[in-house]
């Protein structure tokens, strides 16, 4: 196991003379982040194919495939509440929507959008029941996007084809395409779109929110992390299964890593941000340092005059998204997405 990375967290408000300067600092962080990921290709026009549809009690589930960069496609479930019927003819009926991103589950989108999904993971299905239009895509290497000759969540083939890119960059590009699709739907109010995810889906949710201001609120379960205090910081670098950001390994080895994930999460500020941190999380066990990151985020939100938009909750659960926390998260989304859009 790699040695723990123990550098202190950089204060997010350092060097700011007033809140208006945050945008300058934010753009500098964003530029550095994109360079680390290997950049983002230009997006392609919205185009999707409906493969099948099934009517459920509260919504219709559409099995779709949509276009993404480099000629690739993404399989997804699109859940449309029955109350959206006719919304295209009545703009005032347009619904809030959510990008629901799955965790490291072989079933991919099915784990969060189907009744067969695991307990504590069916947040796409539960949000559709609450009246949200929900897009739940498969990430690369999961669900229907696993190559026939590969194992789930093994990125070796992708890394070989795109040696200058990263799996995080690829996931972000795919989710931006999904956001384009979601905002284009006649049932959706594009000013009331959020993102939610657990674990892999949790950090993908705030990565997406940080890159696109159309995400008006974000919920992260067991997805915020830090290099600071992590007993295995190379979890983010080169591995023999899912390699997130290849460049991280060399930067760690050379002691030249110049960012931490609270800065990437801060790219979403000042938009509403809910974060669940579990003290018994076996995958991200350094909950005290992650709590420090959440506190630093809250200091930034207060500095920007919107401290009420950041809610961080720490509890005794393991790597899970328990019922009380999900209900709290849903109420948070309702607060910010089921009313007039926030600036």
C-alpha cells in the first residue's frame, strides 16, 4: 500500500480580496483540472435512439442509446413521470430533472433505475417516483458498455486507445452529452436540473456540476475524497483495473501533486451541494480529512454569501447511502429544484 499523502488542504479563499474574485480563481482551478484529465473533446449533436419502453406505476422507463464523443454511444435508462404527459404543450408543466450516476456496480444503470437494484442504490427510481425526469447512463466498462472480451471496470483497452486522456475525462464527456440530451427534452425544465450519485457516481456528479452550470444542485454520497490523509492516494492513478487519472501516479511519485479534490468540488460553488460522509467507509476511510474538506467548502460558500447552500453530513454508516440520508438528500433537491430557479 502506498504511503499516506499528508499535505494540508489549501484554503479555498486564500488570495481572494473579495467574493467577486472567486470566479478568477475558479477558472484557474478548472484549467488545471482539465489539463490533468487530458482535456475534453468537442461535444456532438444530441441524438438518441429509443430501444424499448416499459410503463411502470409512476413513470415510463425508456431504454435508450445516445451519441457521445469519438463515435461512441452510451446506453441509459430515461425515466419520465406520467405527470409529464402533455408537458410539451404546456411549458408551465415542465418538470425538474436529474442526472443519476451509478456506483461501481456491474449492473450499471440497472442498479439505480430498476426495482432489482440494491437497497440504498435505487435513487434514480426513487427520484422518478418523486416527479423528476431522470437520466441514468451506463459509465464506461459497466452495464451494457462492458466489452465482451473484458472484465467490468477494467480500463486497459480505453487507456491503450487514448493514452493522453483519462477515464475521468471520458466519463465527464459522456455525462456532459447526457446533460445535453436531458436539457433538450420537451418534458424537462432546463433551469431545474440536478445531479446525484453514490461513490463512483458521487464524484462523477460533482465533477459534472463543476464543469457545467446547468447543474443547479448536486448530491454526493461517499464520493468526496482527498489525497490529504488518504492511506492509498494512488487509487486515483494507474491501477490494474479502473485507472481514473493516469498522470496522478507520476505526480505522486515526484511529490508534485498540486491540487486536492475539495478544489474540484469547489468548482460547483455557489450552487447547492449536499455531501454525505460515512465514518465506516472501507473504501475512503480517512473521513476526518474528508470532513476537513467539507468544512473548507462551507467556508467558501459562506464567503460567497450562500452558506445555506452547502450541507455536509457525517455519520456512522459504512460505504452506503442509507434511507435517512437519501430522504434528506431528496428533500435538499426538492428545496432547490422544485421552486423558482436560483441565480
